[in-house]
């Protein structure tokens, strides 16, 4: 059955029924106009100001001649203007493409060449980079500079003031026909492989993910909103989609403290703004605990303390429990292609299944699959696959990757694990990180958890290195914390591994390094670790 819409104006029908990510803030602003939406290092932006800025900037971008469906690249440090620009693109039907500002010139040039954006919105600090990157680019026609002062041109392109576009734009709502399955964002994967892939996400997928995240993390809706401390970079899916946007959907406050993590600044913000939600990497929590010992803050407002990107040793989990006395300390996991979180622990899993990923979130179906394409029963290990409305629409300009990703009617994550009888997901490893040693498959993650439990180890990455006899040898690369002499640390790592692991899982070698190569969000780049060992 379908309604007869012959007499209905298509734009009016679209505005009345659509599921548009840009409308999220408009709905919240209508209900809580004077509530603070974003606190950007002391700069308070209300929902009214945010909503008005979004539509005016959207008008301004379209006024540059950009057409709906066109990608707009963002190279910006964390600020309220990142979110305003994102939602302006969404309301204007443009595809927002935040770029990792820490990437080198060649990576930036490759991504722009692959995605072909018509405009770049950037901070003045990156002007020098864009002078180089855009020198050989044929697609970018306009550069918008977010700072108050902007040059007339950058790399021969007209340079526009961000605030100037806002001030000069017409008042009134921005009304553009946009379909639910139209792309709202393109995020390039973190680059743990040689070339990142552009992940396209639709409006409908994103809004579903935001609702699911708000429910899974128990964000407040009503007379008092939740507040989220954001210390991760907003060009990454976690800060952008998992942290900031669900808070704005539910009428809460995003608390920004800059993009360079500082434990003292973060703890001060939690205390000052009575933050209810925080997400940090394990190393960030460790730094916060050390700072808390030096100068205690009042942290009782935190009800949800999420960690991600890396495992958390038991001693650190216990210490976080003690510091954040009222918080559920949970692990959240996911990937850019299935707008995270895809799985998340429940509070009770902190003690009953702390090493697990937790169950699927409300909007996601999770199973495991054999290499033959057969779905596996509970308890059997295979590739973790997903079905969900928040699965991406596909990879940009990469048909081979799309064919592999959606084979069999499920999205293939590239992760290996199993589901237990309660539906809790237990992660084994990335498919590409399984070590094949002496005919046995070794989970690098399992070995890492044992090595991390050795006193004196701050960080660990376990990889396979070529070996004449074993095919691959298990090698543990560790960063020491300085409490144990290096020569003794290596012996104790091996001794602990022999006590806990099977013989074929025990590292054949331990390498001590000063630091790990990491992505901007703190993920250890195992492909770089392998290259360093060759």
C-alpha cells in the first residue's frame, strides 16, 4: 500500500516526513533554546545560537554554488564550529568530510584526490598545509577559514571567512529536499592499513545510531540534560558520532577542552561542569588517576565512564571504579562502517564479563560467520558480522571493497570472535592480526592481555614476525613504565606467559621500545610495529 501524493509538493512532503541528521539540533533547540549546547573551553553556545548559526552557514555554503550531494572537507581542531559546520552541511544536503588533521601532506593530498570535494573548511593554522595540498588539486573551488581573520586567497582559491558567511546569509529556515538514504558524511578509515577507505553514511543510518547510543549510554532526556566530556579528536567517528551528537539529540551539553589531552584540564572540567559522561582511552584514565592523587577533584557527577580503543588492565579498572565512585565503567566498541557503538558492555559486565565487548546495542544484529559464509551457532568462533540500519551505505570509489563487505547479506567487520549464550560478544582478534605459528592460530589480543598483566608493562602490541621454523613467531613489543629494570622485565614477561598460555602462544621474543606508533585516536598501528621489526 502506498499513499497517493500526486497533489503534495515534494519539498513540503520531504520536510514533514524525513529523517535528516541536520534536523536533530533544530528539534532540540525548539524545546531547550536557552540551554547550553556546547561549552567550548568557556565559550557557551546555546541551542538557539547553534541552530541559527547552522541554517545561516548552510545558506552561505549553498550561496558559494555548492550543489547538494557535494562533499565538503573539514580540517579543523576541536571546536563548536566543527559541529555547526557539520550540521550546516547536513541541512544543506552537502556531504561533510572531516579529515584527520594529523595526517601528512601526501595522505591529505591522496584523500582529497580520491573524494574530490568542492570546498574545504579549515582553521588558519592549516593554511600552510593547504597551500601545498591544493597546489595540485583540480576540484576544490572554495576555502572557508574558521578563524576571524582570513586571507583573500589560499592556493589560488577564493578564501571566505566562516563568520562572514554566517553574517551575510539570509535569515530563515534552510529548506532543501534531502532523502533519508542520501549521504551525510564521508569518514576515511584510520589508516591502520596502507590506504584508508572513504566510508559513506546516510542520514537515516546516523540518526538511528544516535538514538541507539543515547539509549545504550543512558543519557538523560527531560528537564535536566546529560553532559559529555570530549577529549578525543572530532574528526574521528567516536567523538563526532558516538559522543557529541547523541548528547545534542537529547538536549545535553558537550564539554570541549581542546584536542590535546591534559589530565588536569579534563578533571577540572568534570568538576566544574558536573559532567555525567566521559569517554577516554586507558592511558588517559591512568593519567587522570595520577593527577587525581596529586590534587583530588569532586568526580561524583560522572554516571558513565566509557573506555575504548585498547584493553584496560584489571588494576586500572579497579582504580577507575574507586575514583569515579558513581560511574558505570564500561567498554564500548565499534567501527566507522557501523556507526558506533555496535556493541557495549552493560554495567554488570564490568565484573562478570570485563574482558568481553558486551552485547549488541539496540539497533544492531550481531552474529559470527564461517569462511564458507555459514552463520555459526553461539559459542563458535568466526568473523563478526552485522546487520543494522546504522551500517554504512558503502565505501566511496571502491567497488571491490563493497563486494567483500556486504557478501552474504551481512556487513563483514574483519574482527574474529564468538557470542556466548547471553549474546555477549567476545573478541579474539582482527582477521589480519591472527598469528599463524607452527600450524596454530594465535590471538594477539589474548597474548597482549597476559603481557599487560605483567608488572612494569605500560603498553603492549603482539605481532607475528617471519620465522624459518614456525612460519611466524609471536613477538611482544612493550613500552615499560619504568618500575622494573628492562633486562628483568623481559624475563618476567616470558615467565608469566609460560604460566598462563599454551606453549605455542608464548612470545618467542620481547622487544622494549620507548613508544608505540599510534593513530590520532590512540590505536596502536600494528602494521607499523611489524615494519619496525623487519
